[in-house]
C-alpha cells in the first residue's frame, strides 16, 4: 500500500475501494499498479498489485501477501530478509518496531527514463 501517486510505474482502476485500518478507520483505495524498488545492490524489483491509498501516511508491504506469492521471510539482528528460493529479493532494517526496506523507490517517470543509457538530462 502506497500513499504516493508518483511512485507508480503502472496505474489502473480497482473494483474494491476500501481498506479497514488497525485503528478502526477506513481508507479509500483509488487505483492499483506496480512500483519499482532499487535495492542497495542495484537490482530493480517490481511489486505488483500495489494499492494507492492517498490517506495513508506510510507505505506498507504485506509479508502475508509476499508469503502467499511464494516468498519466505526471516528476521535476525535487526535485519529482515525476503527470499524466493535461494534469491534474496529485499532486505529491511529495523527501526523501533518497524522494518524499513533498504534501497530506493523509482518514481514512475524515472523508471521510464532510466531504460536508455544515452539520455540527455538537459532534455528531460
């Protein structure tokens, strides 16, 4: 779940539109799409079926959804690892009681423009 529209690479309508939050409030899902995260190792990972919820303050990644899609996760010494088979898909560092993914989110426009090696940044 993401509150930031500009982080989406693809963006499409969704039929279901309400998420029930832990504090007993409801938030509207306006669209779904894909986002891309560049890991610290430089690998770009794509997350699909991400819900755009403008009223959220923070982005959330559901470990249950990752597990349902064949991923495993483990946490040790403040580091969360998400794996699929032998491949480490992403890592997160614990801050307080939350894990924050390592790496950066590629915004939708950046993802489009970074596909070419010969980009003239003055024309962007």
